[in-house]
């Protein structure tokens, strides 16, 4: 949604603690719940509503928020500030009531920008990896003795247990996940910006690849004077970004932001020289040559070359903050994951169930590649819920190619999110784009997909639930099906992968 300038400026000169009561529409969402937690940590009265009940709602209620299930105009009566995301449409009864009453309405990014005032802001953006990279930086800083504020759209795993994605720390550093999906990351003024990659996505909002890439250029221009841009030396989009920045500043005689690159490319400032998967509590290991020529060893508790790339970006940030490279590399070993990123939901009879938020073809391919690399002789059974009709249509062929990395792939109906139902696009669109003999199959819904996956699985296999929608809700169902094998339905005739 597009926010009027008046709403953005209404709280500019007011400290967050003086906002009054904040009402968050869809408070249980990944991004909105983080804002709610940060406001609660700052002693701001918080309330909010969501369409469905959830564990997140109950946790916020336990933390001191007033919550409702369902939207009602009466909920905003005593609110001073109403906070929304781009997913909230103007006809939402609470937003419409707030508009009529002349209340201050803020986009969640405007609220987060206000919460970051007075901090040195580390903002992580990119088509893929921003949740993990920002969480890695936050966990490493804590391991190094710092207490940064955090705004990451997921719970974060540490050796001492999970911590919320929203945390108001005592340190003047703040680490945030900067969402590019609706252009709202342009509300931030980072001291350090990370751009993990720029691969086209969210074309329902940006319309063209050129517009999508331009948004990242605009984001880089938001970096404060003498600030730092950490970006990939491997990704074509980020290489175009750095070239454009240098060209623009050369034409105007202005100094560009400092740029540090990471990746496998020969010219990367932080170059990944080798990787291995040694096991014994370390799912991935890599040697990194830093920009000073020093070589350090990363030992990660998460799998995959994509996570080595994420950790190398995080290492570059930590070293620029003044930490010893070897100590910074060790601190990244404290990161054990985030919610819904290679999240082990359970294991029954040697069959593991993994839950992952991957929703772009590149992410799906990276997830399945990493899974196959660590499971040995077992099979990978993917249960995929496409997210958005527009993304499904745009990347049908790429999704088909990525899902063929699995030994069997069950596709359920599209999670529409903010889009209206479309009859002409669905999982069949992806299957139609697959090569002959592909292992992709359309099933009726996510529940049936879970049942069939549980039926197909044998000891040593891994079932991976994939998607940014509500596919995560069937995790317990799959575990129950595996636990009660005798309850399984008869095998479909074509069930063997």
C-alpha cells in the first residue's frame, strides 16, 4: 500500500515512547510481531488483531499486548497510532476506521525506522538470505559480548535456546532485515547495508526487472556518509549495482559508500576458498580469505553453500565493526538457524521432517541441494506450496527445474496471500513446465500432500515442507502420520517416486 506523506511525518518529532497506544493490524505476522515486541520492550502500550489465532498471538499477549482474533473497527477506538503492512487493504475495517478518525497511520517500515533512531543501523537486504544473514550477525554480536537491537522476521536459534526476532538491546547497534518486496526498505538510513543478491522477484509490485534493480540502487544511496555496502561479487545483479554506484559518484565527484564484496569470485574481498561438510556437529565448513589477506575457518551448524555465502557476508560486517577476523568467524558458529529455515520439526523411524520458508526457485534449489548433500543414501520428498499466483506464473519453469532435484515432489494449491484467486494459475502450471519423466505431482491440498508424503517415506528419507504460506501448519500432521503408520491411506497407483 502507498502511505501518504502526512502519516510518515506525523510522528517524526515524537519519541517512540511518547506515541501512546499502538494498534497493529495483522499483529501475528512475521514482520508485524517483531514491531510489536520492540514496542513492548520500549514500554509502549501495544494492541492488535489478526485474522486467525496463533502461537505468536498468545506469546505477544503473554508479553503484555492486548490481542483480538478477527478485525473490527471498534478495536482502534482508543489507539493513538495504527501500524499496517502492505498486505492490509484500504477496505480493512480497522484501517478504514483509523482513516476516518484521522489517526496516525504508519507503515511497518516507518515504525521500524522510528525504532532505529539513535542506533547505528545494520540493514540486510536481498532477494534471498536476508533473514539468515541478519540473524547470523545478531547471534555473532551476542556471542562477541554485544547486545544489539534486533528486527528479524523469524525466531532465532542460539546455543541457549530460541530468542524472538524482535529485541530492544542496550547496545547502540541495531540489526534489521530490510524487506524489498514493496519498496519499504527505502525508509531506512543504514550505517552498514548488506545486499546478499539481486535476483528478480516481487514483479507484481515492481513490474519489471529494471525497476526491481533500481530499488536496490536507491537503497544503496540511503547509506549514511562514510557508511559501508557489503555485497556479493558472484551475483550479476549486485555487480551491476556496484558498477552503477561507482559511475554515478564519479560523474558527480561525490565519494561512493565504501564497498566490500564477498563470494567465490577471484576478486571478492572476502573470498570463499573451499567448503566441506565434515559432520560431527558441523554441517558446513569453509576457508575464507579476508580483505587483509588473513585466512580464517568458518565452522557452521547450518548446511549448504548458500549459508556459507550468508556467513561470509556477516563476517565482513563484523570485521568492519572492529572485531578480530578469527574471533568473528568463531562467533558465527553459535548460529544454529532461524524458524522455518531448515527447521527440523521431528524425526520418526529415521524419517526427518524439515520445514523451510523457501518460496523462490533459487531458494528451493539451494534447500534441496543442501538437503541431498547431508542425508546420505536417503531420498528427499518435497511438499511444495507455491506462494502468490504472480510468482508461480512468472517462474513456473524455474520452479519445475528446482523441484526436480527432489526424489518426489508433491505440489498443493497456491497460497494467495495478498492476491485474488486465479483459476488459470496453480501447481499444474509448474508441473506443465516440467520435463518428461519428472517426479512432480499435483495433490488436492496441503493436508493430502502431507498424508501422501508420509506414506511414501521410508527410514533414511527426509520430508521437506516448502513455502512461505501456511504449509508449516501441517508439520504436526505429518509427524502424526509417520507415528501412526497403520493409519496411512492406500498408495496411489503412481506413488513410487
